[in-house]
């Protein structure tokens, strides 16, 4: 899937790594569901616009967050 910058409509560079300083695990998006072992989580990625520097954070496995 091509990601387009919201600011300048340029194609973004995908699959960049997102890390929090002093934390090697990075940022994780999670959702708690009812029941035992029903939590879902996904690692975040970033897309960077080479034209204006805009950054978009996204996850590839968004389908697992459906109710």
C-alpha cells in the first residue's frame, strides 16, 4: 500500500523503525479484550515524507483490532 503525505501529497518512505529513547522495545499499540489471553498488540512503524519531513505512525496488522 502506498502512503501519501497529508501535507504535500508526496509518496512517503515506509517501514521506518520507531523507538523511544532508552527503550529498545519501541512503541506498541494494544487493545484489551474480554477473557483470558485476549489482548492483541502490534508494533508500530513510521512513514517519512522525503519532501516536507512529515511523519505518520501506522501498524501493518490492523485487522486484528476488529471487535
